[in-house]
C-alpha cells in the first residue's frame, strides 16, 4: 500500500547549484540548507511504485521548479497532485526534436527545470540523454536528485551476483533482432538485466534458456515496492515453464546470472562434443557465442573449430 507524503515545504533544504552548502558529517541529517535553487536542469528520480519512496530533495525541487519536463503529463500530474504541488509541465519523449531541446535548455538557463520520467530514474531506458547532453554543451548547470530505479532495485532483490552487471532494457520486438542481442550478451561474465512486458515474458524466457543455457540461474522481479511485489527465482528452464501460459501483470524485470563456467579443464574432445551438440540447433556463429558464455572459452577459437567440424 502506498504511503502518504506531506507536501514539500518550499523553504526547506534545497540542494542544487554550485554555491549550495553541502551537509557535512557534523551536520544533522535534517539540517536545512536555505539557499534557493540555482537555474539549471535537475534530473529528478520519482517512485517506481510506492509513493513513500519520493525523496525530500525531489519534493523540494519539484515544488520550486519553473518547469517540469515529463514523459506523460497525466502520470506526473497524479504525482504532483499527491504531493500538493502545482507546476507547469512540458512533454519530452522519443518523438521530441532538437527544437524541443533548445526550448527546454533555454528555460533551464533562466530558471529551474526538473526532468522526470513516468517512474524511476530519468534516462534509464527512457528518453533524455540528448537533452542532458545539449544542456552540458550549452553551459547550463546539470545536477541530479537520485532515487528509485527498477533495474537496481531488482538486482538487489534477485540474489544474483551484483558485483558486475549489464543493463539492456527492453529487447527488440522482432525475433531475429532479439536473438542477436541475447547472443551478444551470452559471453558477458556479468548478470544481465532486462525489462519485459507480461505478454512477452514466457517467450522471452524460453528464448533466453536456449541462448544462455537452460540451467543458468535467473530471476523475475515484478511490481517492485507495490502490494503484490514478487521475486521468482530458478533456472531459466524452470522460469520459462512457470510463465509459459501465464502473462503476469505489472512492471517486470528479468535478470540472468553469468553463464555457468565449466569448472574442470576440458580436453579438445570434450570441447568438440559441446560444439557438435550446439551445432544441431544453432548456426556456427550462434554456437560459438553460446559456448563462449557457457564454457568460458574464446569465441573466435570456438568459431574456427566449429567451422572445421561442420566441414567434416
């Protein structure tokens, strides 16, 4: 259940601009910083579910903003209404052009402009990096009010290795392009993080099991911070079976562990056996990429050997 939040006090702790006083170890956690916000572009993270996750600083920036740049004014309007904040909004999305960016940068040069997404941290699988780049190039101050991010929250919930990871976001809609991206990631010795929709989840997990290996550990994390938050863990084959006929609702993050490395030292005969098995269902390049991830061997060496074996 979402937690209520008191409207932000516009006179309270504003942190922004190069002249702001920063909190030190000697300052109390609630010590106010009474400097007004400097003109600039403020990247403001918003809750991904539970409204109680909005930060004090995010509330202060939104309350002081001359303009709030949004993906969807209906979504952000609900958040601002909940916070008791009235603000002028302007859309910025995938179809925005250079003229839109110029207008927003001009506004940030003269006043406080807050950039938000529908949920979570702006720019993470959302439009915005071109706007931030344009602001930097124009000499406009850019700062961030960090907060919720579904990818990072899911990683901490998954129980998968978190020391090294790669974030892919949403996979392409077309099957060949989706498979190509997965194959590129197969050899990464890191946890892979994806966003996915409920209707596509079962098919995506089945394809992931084929590319990364059915025994590879994975996790499906959905509805983070909400009432029906769920973390499903298991092998990719188990997860694919679980969601084969079920299209779960809500925002979904899929995490895939680093492909299992072969512990023993394989002789050439064992390597050849793995290659021949992979070639039964895959093309040479696909087999090489898949085995590089699962065996921890050099892809080019595997590719060349697969060509030799295929020619015999």
